[in-house]
C-alpha cells in the first residue's frame, strides 16, 4: 500500500517537473503580433469587389424536351425548333412577377388550409370534451355526429395540405428546370 502511494507521488512529481507552464497569450499580444506581420508584408492582398466581377449574363436554359431527347432526323430537328420557339415565348412571359406571384398564391393557400385544419382540430377536441361531460344520450349522439363530420372534414383538409405542399415543391422543381433564380421564388 505504501509502495503504491510512493509510486503515485513520484509519478506526479515527475510530471510536474517535466511539464512546462502554459503561457496564455492575451488578446493585445495577438493583435500586436498580427500588426507586425501585416507591416512586414509589403504586397497587400488583392481585394475583389462586385465591380471587378462585372455582370455575366446567364446562359439560356435548355428546354426540357431538347435536353431529354437528342434529335435523330430532320423532322425531329424541325419539331424541336418549333418547341424551343414556343418555350422561349413562354419563358419571356414568365418573369419574376409571374414566379413570385405563383409561389405566393400557393403558400397562401397552404397557410389557409393549415390554419383551418388547426381550427378543426380544436373543434374536434372541444366536441370530444363536451361528449364526455354530457349525461344526456341524445346530446351525446348529436355531438358525436358533429365530431364525426369535423373529423371527415379534417381528413379531407389534410389531404389538401399534402397536395398544397406537393404543388409548391413541383413549382420549385419547374422553376429550377427553367433556370429561374431562387430569389424569384421568395
């Protein structure tokens, strides 16, 4: 037992003697060293701004039909050219206002449906509580019928919410394929 204590004490003593004290740098020391380093650097780094980058026009997106199917004959090429012209006309009319208004309408519909679903869920919960608190079987039957109608409406509404979410994701995908900048959908 004494030997264990002696060895443990000796190990701690050796570690304390070998270990160097840790010197922490203050924030001021770090700042002074960085200032000295910058003074020694004769050539400053190049600073790029938006003016340096300029404005590069976005390449027109490939039509989905043209990207998916390579043209095999002259008739296919003519049809593809007509489709491209039609899509170019559609793309010109689909500007930022078009995409943002379409997304805004879908999001508003989703919000409306979710708010209505929350209200229906509260109504169902209230009816369930009322059913439990009533003693009259006739009143319970009426309340149960109302609760069943509300539950059916809530189920229909939940399907509508799923459809709304799918419509929003479909619009996002359509916009991505059309090369619409993401900022237009906000």
